[in-house]
C-alpha cells in the first residue's frame, strides 16, 4: 500500500510537468478503486481533521452538498452499486436526510467506506448504507445533536442538546426548592423555544437513523426494526458517551450490531481506498481546497477557502 509519504512523493514527481498533479494522482486512484470493485465510487472528504482553526461551517455537511452530490452522481450507472468514501465531522441532520433521499433514489446498494472518521451526521449518513467498511484505523461517532447558543463572553458555541435539557431539569428542581437564583444567568442563554428544539433534534436524529437502518442495512432481517431502534438509541445517548467527540472503533460499531466489513479482509480494497484518501488530504493541505466531492470519472465539486497554506513535508529518519 502506498503510504501517506509515498503518495506525497508520487505527487511531487508529477508536479514539475503536471500543474494538476494533486488532481491527477487522486483521480487515478479513484478510477482504480472503481475498476477493482466494479462499482460507482464517490469521494466526500473535508479538511476538518487537518485544520482545527477552520470555521466549522466550511467543512460541515451543509445545503450546498446536495448540489455537489447532484454534480457527481450525474452520469453514473445505478445498477452497479455505489461506494461512498466518507471523511467528515458531520453537520446538518436535515441536509443529511436530503442527501440520503437523493442517493437512495439513484442507488439500490450503497457501501460507505471510512478511511479515517465519519462523525455525528456523517455517522448518520453511514447508517443509511447497506454495509459500512472500516479498518482498525476507522472511527464513527455519537449522533446526539449539538445546539448553537450565545454565551456571554464566548460568543456562539455548540452544546449537546441533552446537556441543555439536563441543565434545565436541574434548574427546575432547584427552583422548586427555593434555590433557583444561581441558575438564572445560565438559563438566560437559552431562548424560550430551545428546550423544545433540543427535544425535537434528539428525536429526529434517532428516528432517521432507526428508519434508515431498518430499511437498508437490516432490510432482510426479521428482527431489523428492533436492532435498528437499539442502535439508534445507543448512538444518540449523550449520557452514555459523555462527549460528542468520542470515537467508536470498528470493533465497537460491530459490537452494537452494525453491519461492518473489515478493510483488512480485502487488502486491495484498503490500499486503494487509503490511497484516494491520502491523495485527498494532500490536496487539502497544499491548496485552498477544504471540501472535495468527486466521482471516479473525474467529475467533482470543490469548496475552497483562501487562507495561508503550509505544504506537508516528508521528514526522513536521521
């Protein structure tokens, strides 16, 4: 398997004669992966794990991604199935639903390949697949919703919806005991509709994931509905996971009942998928690109953000 460093060397060799070397190498491996599997292949990757200082809105699942998927699905045959290489921090559950509806209208069989991590709403998207392919290096994450609130002195921040409900419950109990005064400044951060919004957001995430799992991953399982509900509730339970940023390994994903195929069981599939992913990360490290949606035929939708870029270097051992 070409490593991260070897893919960078390959790009560096091409650069003197090919200004499009980053695209050329990435697309070469995307095409090779599709040829190997015999399936349509789409890469969806963002720079979120490489640059923590970026505005999350630049790398999150958002409305423009629907247009991106429309661009790359155009011209793809539906009867050979779809492999979706997914690397994303998540984003809007509502947009994720729109993407799932669109992809499922086009493809009857979808595999989601996780080269590193698909978190939050990206985990939800993975749960709409017939099968998830993960390696020892791959991760999924909790799907408990995050709410944006205004905090004096800190600005707009994301907080777990369940934490808002838990705080409100504590404040209510304190008020009944005549000890509510210390909670007043905290509760002032929450608008009058936020409690209901939190309840609805939690219900939406669980309902969508349970529905997709039952309909697709467990379509032929007589106990599919019960399995789907249990998995969705586990993934959405902030009380269990304690943090929205927690990473679930392939072993954990399999242990809760998800249909997980191991990359290690097909070395060629792993090598080609990781080569695509390494090439994508080099593209996003050395260019203004922060999001790539691209198919194996070279049709793509790219989001750029103009900021100072630092090209990666290979450091050889002394």
